[in-house]
C-alpha cells in the first residue's frame, strides 16, 4: 500500500498569507484608484495571475506609475528599500506596506549596528529582493555573502568587530557554518539569527520528510528562494526529490517502486496547489 505524507510545516507562511490577504482587500476597496505591486507579490505564478486578473498591475520601478495621486502601491512581504518608500511618499502615492515583520526586524537591527560601527555581514542571496532592498537602504554598506566560501574570501582581520545576520529564508546549516568560521577570526562577534521561524520549521520538517519518504515532491515557484532551499535539503538526503510548481509536472516514472510519497511546499505555495497535487497522486497510485 502506497502512502502520501505531507510535511508537518508546509505552504503559506504567516508573512505571505498576510501580504496576499492585504492585496485582495486593497484591490476590493480601491474604488477608482489603480493598484500596483512592486515586483511579484509572491513567487507563485498562480497567485500572481489571479491578482493580475483582478486589476493589480505588477511594475518593476516607481516611474511606471503615471497618475501617482490616484494610485495605490502594495509593498510585498520581501520589503523595499527605504529610499523607494520615501520617494513614493513624496510623489503622493498611497502605500500599503505588507513587509513581513521578520524582514523589518533585520532593518532595525542593522540600523543599530551601523551606529555602533560594526562591519555587517549578511548571509543571503545578493539579488534576492529582500537583500538587495536592505543593502540599498543602507547605501550598500552591507557585506553580502552567499556561502561560507565567499565569507572566507572577505579577508576578515582579527581586529574586526563583526556582526553576522541572515536573510530570513536562509539555510540554518549554512548560517551555523558561517558562525563557526567567524568565532575565532575576529575580536568581537555579534550573531543575530534572523532566519524566520516559518523558514526554520519548513526546513526541519522537510528534513524529517526526506528521511522517511521514498520520493519527495517539493512544491513551489521555480523562482522561490525558500522553495529552492527546501529542494536542496531534501535532495541532499534523497536523490528522488523533484521540485514542481503544480500537478502537471508529476511523471509516472517518479513513482515507480515507491511506497512512501512525501510532499513539502515553500512558504509561497497556496494550499489549493498542494491539494491538487495530492488529488493527482491519489489517482495515480490507486
Ligand atoms: S518566509 Fe518568513 S520572513 Fe518571509 S514572509 Fe514568510 S514569515 Fe515572513
């Protein structure tokens, strides 16, 4: 008998759910104002298309908003540079800020560290909006590293006072590796584990799943950083791991000889998508 196991923590996190609910509420109450979102509201094509059909327009830069006083700009959960917020205000654009509080926390910590003259290192993806916005807010003063190797190449001096933070969706293992490396490399080290609770829970339960299942489907947008991280974690333990966006990507050959099918999903994956995948798998195995 084949069974389907769903990771204990998977799918929408608090921050993403809050951003999407706010986006739907905003467009519903927008009256004669045009609603924009800076970048994709979440890294999930289904949700992006649905909001677009309701009239929410995705833009890449503020300059794309023409009638600024008749516009609402939604800031997604990844946050945005302080400079963009200030510019929007100046242009008279109504801003609905859904930046996740966990992302805001990073900004607050960095604010303090800058005043205290720490060399600030952030473990994160340089081009991820959360990190590029943060760096822009602080005039590119942050040292962003994507791996332990990049950290080693920074040439940290024994006399440095270092503060280490992490992108909210980073891998806990990578963060620990960086902490271990820095411990005896500098005069003073301050560590802020800014990986959010939802990310940590999803990583740990995906790890458990990967140990127990014969095949694993990691569900979420291919451009979703936290989903890709879950994929790496599972693939490391179980080579029969597949990153899929929806049920159409499941192939019969993936299930051959497998008795335990595991499903985990990134923080930007809607429950509907997970349900459709379960439905399809049940059809295929019965
Ligand atoms: S993954 Fe964490 S930081 Fe990102 S939106 Fe969700 S709760 Fe917030």
